């Protein structure tokens, strides 16, 4: 099903830490290999779920290097380049290329509310690194909206090949397809995967495969095949869990789900704190429900 590095289920990979809060690179490499073994098509290290903003320069670079080294043949690595400035984002784009990554996931400038011309200039710089660029539209967090018209402009100029759509508005894919029919739209938040897959999304940059990769891949395949008799009941079963991916504490929630599933989730780096007891109980309940229904 995957014909480009950003197609299929590409996991926004969580990052394990040791008890002293150092990065456990060995466990991360194991996780990358495990995701490949369980049917996923690739990983996106150094995304929000990978807590990139809390890493040192050396750690962030090594995360990409470890992911590339651990990835088996045909398993893509699409690192995030998120940074306050275009110069910094381009630095991470070039570092990813030098490390052997396949493509980039690139946020717009996010230090302030940039206008369209500033966003365009930003993607010109990132694209100069020479890897295919997947734009990341997350207006909730960045306060910069990559509108369908702006995405069409960026694609027409050859600066982006796809967009991770995290606006939560499932209607947007249709306007994007009208204005830029060759631009690949990727599912950006787990709780709209069925809707966007049915509308023609080419991939899913996903959070919950960190805990349930086999089930996530199966859901994606059924949705793309438009097999609603099987996809819809599965989606209903998993939706209460998938919704945690679009909540502010999604990193803690997904790591907790990994722990409940017997995997290596663990703690987050500050300023993220452990979930409040009631929220943790809800995440556990949703995860245990999925596991009890046979989802892995």
C-alpha cells in the first residue's frame, strides 16, 4: 500500500527515558524495529510525541541517527524539523538528510503568527535541504493555519509533497484536493482516521500505533479499502482511545497506554508531569478495553 515514504501508517514515535531522564537510545531502537515488525510503514522521530522541544541538540540529532540505523529496508524515517526559526528548522532538515532520512515533517514558523509570505519563505529554506517536505498543519498549537490555498501555493512551487492535517476539520481534505489534487493529504490526528481515509488520505502520521500497532494498521487498511462493515465497528471500539491523541496530554496518555500494553512508555521530561489520577484512570480504562477486545 505504501509507494512513498510518507504513505501508509507512519508512527509519530514516542521516546523512552531512563530513570535519570536521559534518553534510552537502545530502547528507542528496539521500538523502531518492533513497529516495523508489526506492520507499520515508518516513523516520525522528533515530533511532538517524541518530545523534541525538551531534547538537547546532541540528543535530537542522535534520535534521528538511531532511527535510521534501526529501520529495516523499506521502513521510512521522516523526522520532524520543528523550530522557532527557519534557520534552525533548515539545520534539522540538513541533519536529517545527512543521517539518511527519507523525508521531512515540517511545521511552519511557530514563534508568532506568521503571514502567508513568511510561511512560504520558511518552506523555501527547509526545502533547500533536498528532502521531500511534508508540511504539518497544526493551527491549534502554532497559531499558523496552512489553509488549502496556501498549501496549493506551496505545492505548486515544489516546496511540499504532502500535508499532515491536524486541524481536526475533516472537511478540509476536499478543498485541498480541489486546489492541489497532486498534494498528498495525511491524517494528522488519530480520531479522524476513518473519515480522512475514506476521503482519500494517503497516509496516517499516527500516535496510537506506539501502543497498538497491529490494530492500527488493520484499521487503516480497512478504511482505505472502504470496507465499512469491518472498519466501522473497529473504529467505534477504538475511538475513545484514539481521542486521547488530540488532547493536550496526548504524550502522557499514549505513553501510559504503552505501559498498560506491556511496552516501554514511561515518564515524560519536564515540563510535562504525570497525568492526574482521574485522567490516568480514564486512559487505563480505555486501553484495557481495547486490549480486552483483542486489539494489539
